[in-house]
C-alpha cells in the first residue's frame, strides 16, 4: 500500500490552477524528492496533502484513507507532518515549549517524555538549551528546533518544503546533515529542494514536475542517466 497517493489531483489558489491531473504514489521505506522549475507545483503538492490547499478534483490518500481536503489536524493524526519553508520557530518561547507545540496531539506524559528524549538524542544541543528562548539561538540551532518540532508527533512521513531555502552555505550543510541523520534512522521523507544536486545525493526516488504535471519519476540513479531531464532541471549533462 502506498504511504501517500495523489490520484488525478487538480488544485490551486482562487482561480489559479497549479496542479493539473497530478498522480503520484509515494512508497514507504525510501527518501523521495520532488524537483522542477519555480512555479511547477512542488510546494502546492505538499500543501494539498496536508489540507492547506483546496483540491478541486481527484483524490489524496494516506495509507489508503481518503484525506482529500481533510483538516490539517486529521492529516497529522494519520502520520504526515510538514516542515514549512524556513522552519519558523516561535522566538519568545523556549526550545522545549517549541517542541511541545509539535506534539500538541500527545496527552500521555510518558509518550511525551519519550519524544523529548528522542529529539534530544538526535540534537543534543537542544537539551542543553531547552530552557533558552528559541530566538536567542543561532540559525543552525533554530533549524534543529524546527526539525525537532516536526519530529515530536513521530510522523510516519516527513514533508520538507525547501529546508535549505535562504540559508547561508554553512547552514545548508547543517540541514543536509540533519536530513542524512533522519535517513539513517529510517524516516520516510518527501523533500522539495531547489538545491537539486544536494537533494539527489540523499534521495532514493525522484519526481520531476513541470507546470503542475508529473514529467518523470524513477530511482535517483536512473535519473542521472536521463540526459535531457538532467539538462532541463539540473543544468548539467551527465554521462
């Protein structure tokens, strides 16, 4: 069974249609990426899955359950969590308070403490600074808080919307280090990323969108052999 499936989805904003008859089947057990030019519908795809964009036609399913135009809370309950572009911490709240927001559906204290421990194990500096206001942290540490907050619900699949957008080069390295850690721990992910060469190094399966339509899909290594697509979307011929 697909983890996330879009079947002939049309979606957009107001009268502006962005996705056109888009069909994708996201399988468990791998890191996926979606690439394509600006305006191709990448972010809209993730937002449609999360209930943040109106789906005009077609169906979206999570583990076989229809979540088309579901409330975002319902999508989180089904194990899908999105890390928005830029991360966006709550600067006046402490690190631990930021993390707690990510687990807003968790009432069991033992479960909550286990989630904290798992995040602190992955990002030890966050435990050291758990009582510090997030706005006082460095940019890289704030990104760790954003990642940690997204992990607090223990999602089955994590959606990353251009996690390195607007970051300095050293912070881009930090982001992809964190993505690698998540991959090593077996976390299923869908990553949208303009830094195509970097994301192809971590992703195992790739979808190429253009003007809201799927133009290509396949294993990452196979894409590297598709000269025309590599030239159009990556800007470099391989092979």
